[in-house]
C-alpha cells in the first residue's frame, strides 16, 4: 500500500515544505548565508526583481530588523505556484553560485 504518507524520513526538512496560501499557490522557505543577502537583492533591488519576473514567484527576504542577529543565515520565502517556487529556488541557487565563483576568483 503506497497510500500511506512517509513521515519522519526527511531528516533534513522536518516541517512541511509547502503551505497553501491565499494566493492559490505554495510557499517555501530557504536559508541563504547572511553575506549573500546583498547579492540576492542586488543594487536597488534589481536582482530580486529580475528573479521574481523570471520565475513568476514572489521572493521575500527577511529584513535586517526582523532577522535574528545571532544567526548566520537569512530566511527567504518563495511564494507562487509550485512551478514558480521551484524556478525561483533554482535561480537563487544560480545567483549565489555565481557570487561564490566570483568571490573565490578574487574579484
């Protein structure tokens, strides 16, 4: 019987990843390093606007004043259809990977 939900196997993510919202889609929270928040948002918010446009998802980064000062990561919430959310996460990972590559290249 495959109908039974498998609970407790996803040790890396214990809380449900998707929660339906009033916008009729799903939302997902991901964490990014504090030092990469500026990269994700971009100059005057250009990068995050572009990512939202490309993916179709709404991307919300926890503001400085709301973030835990002791935390080394920042929570980013992706909202939209499951496709848009998946697309947004992929784009964010690409942006962060590029920043990582640029940083290690001594630029």
